[in-house]
C-alpha cells in the first residue's frame, strides 16, 4: 500500500520493459474502486478510452516513449472505505504507427441512431 493524504497529488509511472526500442505505451483507462476485486460496481473513472474524466488527472512528459507518467489528486470513497484501489489498462503500440490506438488519443463512442 501507498499512503497519501486527501487531495495530495499522487504520481504514477508505467514502464514497458522490452528490448524492442520501437514500442510506446499509452494509458487508455484507469478506474478506482474501494474493492480490489470489483472494478465494475462502485467505481470512479480517472481516464476512459484516452479521455480524461477527472479534472485533477494530468499526463506528464517521460524520458522514453516506453514510459507513461501521470498524476491525480488523492480522494476517498466516503468515510466507510479506508482504501482506494486503482486498475489501469495500457496499450502498447509500434512507434510512429499513426493508425494505432496509441495515436488516436481520446476516443468517444458514437451514439447509434435508433431508427431502422
């Protein structure tokens, strides 16, 4: 566990360890939950499909494309939950493959027409 005070900035880093230097890492989704085994019922989305959901979320420059750095302000799920757990989905892509998910950024779902 990592202990922080409420509203303290929490900095995270995800690193890809590979001999292939032509890979990049993209933070696609990060979800917080008070239950480490349930990230669907009571959750808080920090970033979803590359779209920032939390106003305190911020991505930071990193020394290599194989490293993703970001931060957000620590919060709690009311007083009844003493801990917050984080689950993030990252995408690995080829460097300069502009058609890959890593280069698409925020992807919002298009709503379908309910007509025929």
